[in-house]
C-alpha cells in the first residue's frame, strides 16, 4: 500500500499516476517533463546558437544568441527568462 492509501493496482489502473519501482514513488502524470523542465534552460545561452526564447511576460520567440556580444540579435524589450536550443536536423538517409 502506498502512502496515499492506494494499492499498486489502483495506481496503475486509474492511469492518473506514474509509479517508479526503483525508488517506490508515485506522482501525478500531469507532472511529466518536470525532470528537464520540458527542455527549457533558465537564463541565457553561453555559446552562439539559434534557440527558442521565453520572456518574462510569457511570450516566446526564436532568435540567435551571439556569445561575442552576450546578447541576442534582436533587441528584446522584455527580459529573457529561459531558452531552448534548436537542434540542427540530421541529414536524410535516402
């Protein structure tokens, strides 16, 4: 029986919780992505890169960060809180 009073079968059947057998913990499925913040990194990049950026007012944009200038190419009037690198696509196989 879990701390919440649920049995293992209740946790797996109701499809609302996930169970980690390694450390015997359960948590709501709605918290998926919490381990890596859904790919968002707090702050600004440390190297040149194209990235999605999140502003303090909740809006998003795509821009290029330039390490030499320590800023993005576009002037943003709202401070950047998080960024997510844009992965370069792999070449086609055929």
